């Protein structure tokens, strides 16, 4: 007669060393994923900010170019002006731009002043709008903040210059950039 034996299953578990090693590997992988995710998030946020500033700049240049295309100058009118001055702010070149233009929103002639102000953080570009033939006062508004520079160049004949004054030239510039 044969004796039957029942083989008991051998229960084998993980050793403490194996468990600790797997936790360390898991932690390293999770830290790498975590840092990659937040680095990507920061990069995307920075690109969004850059894109917004680029869009603001383009919108400003569209408005400014339209106002300059509508610039008005008459030799016999003391209120009529086109003036560009070279300036320097924080060691960076800037310009002041003053000109009269036809109103884009409402009828009339307006004096536009674009100027740069320094604050503790950097340079800011401002715009002052004044109605020329109506003493209704002026309105100042911030156009852009944290700019590197605001530089206007004027072409007359084949020369580019950083200054222009219709008091001296008695005419509008040929080209503005």
C-alpha cells in the first residue's frame, strides 16, 4: 500500500530588502515624472505669457501705425505738430513721439503723446490723448508695461534720424519706423 503524502504549498513572500528597494525605485520614478510635469507646466505658462505680450505689442503697433498714417500737419496751424525726441531710460534708447492725427473713434483732430516712464521694475509706455480744438483735457493711459525700449526712427530723403520737429522741417516725415 502506498502512502500518500500531501505536499504543502510553500509560502514565499518578499523580504524586507526587496520591499524597500521597490519603494525606492518607485519614489525615484515618481519624482522624475513629477519634476517633468511641473517643468512642462512652467514652460507652457511662460510661453502663454510671452504670447500675450507679443499679441499686445502687435495690437499696439497696429494702432500706432494707423494713427501715424492719419497724421495731420498744416504749416499755418500752431496746434499741428509731428515731433520725435531721442531719450534714454535706464541706459536703453527710448523716444518721445508727439503728433496730431485725425480721430479714429470720434470726429476731430487729436494730439497723441507717446512717452516712456521708469518705475522700480522697468520701463512703461504711456499714451496721452488730447483733443486739439476743445479744451476738454487730456487722458493718459498705460499702453504696455515692462518694455525693453521704445525707439522711433524717421526717414527724410535717404537718411534715418532719431529726431524730427515740424517747427524746423515744415513737413511730415516720409517714413516712420
